[in-house]
């Protein structure tokens, strides 16, 4: 089970890094669609990349996993809210929904 948890931490971190670094043009488009400004977008991006880094560091320092997975999950809930607000199709909501479930799994698994 511990190996699966580590795999989930890495999967979340890679997913976030991929979207916010390699697919940033898509993020810019979505934030405009959501009606959010550039400052908000940059804050969310910096926070998500920082939390993804903490999830990776949590492989060696398990005390980092709980808070970083909770905070990342809150960002994913926010993503769900904005996708619902603009009536995005389910396929666009699915990635943040999957990451939300994975964050919940990590948070629940790290409670000792």
C-alpha cells in the first residue's frame, strides 16, 4: 500500500507540472473562460507547483503529505466549481475530479 501511495503522490505531481508548465497556453485560455485575472492564475499556478513539489518531498518526509494533499484537493474542488459555473463538458471536468479523489486518498491515508 505504501508503494501505491508513493505512486499516487508522483502521479499528482507530474499531472500538475504537465498542465501548469507544458500546457500553460490551455490554462491561460481556461482562466479567461472562468473570468479570473492573471494574478489569480499566477497565484494558483505557483501554489499548485509548490504543493506538487511538497508531495514529491513527502516521499521522504511523510509529514508533508497530509497538508499538501488537503490544499491540493481544495484547489481541485475550486476547479470543479469553475468548470460547473461555465458549464464545461464532463470530459473537461474529469482530470480535476480524478486528482481530487487521489488527493482525498492521500489525505485519508496519511492520517495516523
